[in-house]
């Protein structure tokens, strides 16, 4: 594995340290949920500040090895800017840099290849809204057509166009992607998307179609999810923050090393 000089966390800004800890926790949480693909896939976080820098996992590490200090800081051109020669996976850079460059509000981005997610991504109809989870994403899902492994930088423009102003996207034949201003928002969206895919796949395995919900109910469910459910029924909470805080408490209680 390439040498990676870990930054001294005491010597970086409190804002960057917070981003590092939030992102490292995100990797550990995804590992616990089984949303992993060996050493592949990525979750990224934009580093606070005027520079267009973001944090990504060092290529070669498993999700349960990610810590605040071994995350790699790169710019939108793929250059490592933390003083190390750590290796970064090219497809991860292509997809994540595109969105970080185009969306000021996309501070955290998560991309997964779960079995259920890829299965739905391969289906002509995409995600069904006709479940408890799918209804909360009604009208909120973007789609991007598969162009091969994402190593061609020219795909970035098309990927951003496909996403538009949405925070949830299914990469056709490929996987799932969500983003948010916070790690909590990106996680909560991915959780709902993954659960919707799981229910859809399991229903189809029964040889049945999902029973349709009226459009009025779908629209009301989306509004409820965005204004109450994801905020713990408390308007003062940020989107999904109460859930994410609980998951971080669980990591700390288990003695996780993600903060190191």
C-alpha cells in the first residue's frame, strides 16, 4: 500500500476535523449496514473553506479501517493535497468530483453497489414509489444512464445534468447515490432508498407487483417525510440528524476507532 502521512488532527481546523469525523463515522455505519463492496465504492465530504477540496477513502482500505486521519484530501482535479502519495480510486474521483464541483449544497456524497440497489437499477421501471419507503421518495429520484466504468472525465457533465437539483439518484445498471448538506442528510436519504429497493426486490420475489398507492397519498407522504419524519418530528432538527447522532453514539459505545 502507498505511504500515507496522516495529518495531525490537532493541527487542522475544527471545521475540517468535524468533517473528517463525520465522514469516518459514515464509512463505519455503512460497513455495519453491509453497504460495502470490498475496497471499492466511496463516500466523500467537502472540506469547509474556499478551496474546492474534498475527503475520500484511501484506495485499498476496507470501510471498517477508515479513520478521521487516514482519509485523503484531494482537489477537484484529483490531486492529493494532504502531503501524501496515497492512492485514490479513479471512478470514485470522477463521480464525486462532478457533483462537488457543480453543487454547493452537496457537502457529503455516498455511492453504493448493494445487491438490491443494483437490481432495481437494472429494472426498466426503476424505483417503485408504492411502498412505505418508496412513497417517501416519490418524484425525488434522478436517473443516469450507464456509460461503462466511470473513468472518463467527460461523463461528469452528463452525470451532473442527470442529477439536476435532486439529492437522490439511481445510476442505471450500476447502483445508488445520495447527497446532502450534512452527513446525516446523505445517510438518511440512502437509508430510505436502500430500504425501498429491498422491499421492491422482496415483493417481486413473491411473484407479486407492489399494490399501487394513489398519487395524492404519495405526494402527502413525501411532504410528511421531508418536514417531520426525517427531522424526528422536531422542526429544529436538521434532516436526519437525530438518527445519525444515535448511530454515532452506537459507534462510540462499541469502542470504534473512527475518530482517530
